[in-house]
C-alpha cells in the first residue's frame, strides 16, 4: 500500500490522523485547501475508504502504513481547547464573565 502513496499523500495522511483541518494541512504544505481536498479524495480512492475516520482506522490497522506516516514530521499539533482555572473548557463563543 505504501508504494502506491506519494510522499505528499503520506504527509497529508499523517496530518489527518493527527486531527489537522484542511486549512492547517494546506498551511503546512504551503498549498491551498482545494489541493488538500483533492489529495485527500485521491487517498480515499487509493486506499478504499470514504472518510477521515475510516482513514485513521485503516492507518491504525495497517501498522506498516502507520509506521510510514509516523516518520512524517508535522511542525505543530492542532490547536487544543483552552482550560480555565477550574479545569473546565472555556467557550470561545460565550466567555465567562
């Protein structure tokens, strides 16, 4: 399976599995969101999955591909929600007063 995937596709898979959004992946690869969407669609077709969850499960199930994507470096992790002093998640829409 790994032989059928390009280095760019492996980088996109690694980012998807780590929870990055298309916009973040595009910024990492210095390309557009549309190119990322097209690449993800090509990956889905090559692997035979239909969404990001199936892709992540496929990567976990096929250790060889998991090792290949683990070696791909992604500069930053996706943003995590901030926690307030109480340990509760802070809402970005309705901040506490």
